C-alpha cells in the first residue's frame, strides 16, 4: 500500500473504503437473513416424523416403508433409528 501524502488522495481513499464497507455490510445482512441449509434438529417437523417413526418401527414396519410413508430418505430414517436406540438406552 502506498503512502498517502495529499488531502485529495486521503479523501479519495476514504471514499473507496466507505464503498467497500457498505458492500461488506450488505453482504453481512444477506448472510444473516438467509435460511440455514441442512438438517434442522428437533424442530416441530423433525419431532412429528420421529414420533411417527417410533410408532411404525414398534409395529414392525420396514425402514423403507417408513421412509416412503414420511417422504424422506432411508438415510434419515436410519438417523431416527440411531436416535431412538440412544434414547432407549437412557
């Protein structure tokens, strides 16, 4: 970075930095407002599917049947099963 020696150069640099700062504030605002992606643990939707999983699993339904019934992946059902088994241990 070169040394600023004149008032005009300093004012120009301040203007550049203020624009950069405004852009960064806009980006921060966007990032704060965006929806987090990925698995949301233990919200109302999760809890509803988990409760249905427990009922179906205890009735003897297969993992594939439970997944299709709830419209989720088989991998998600196995996560529910792992959570279910962990809770049974406690």
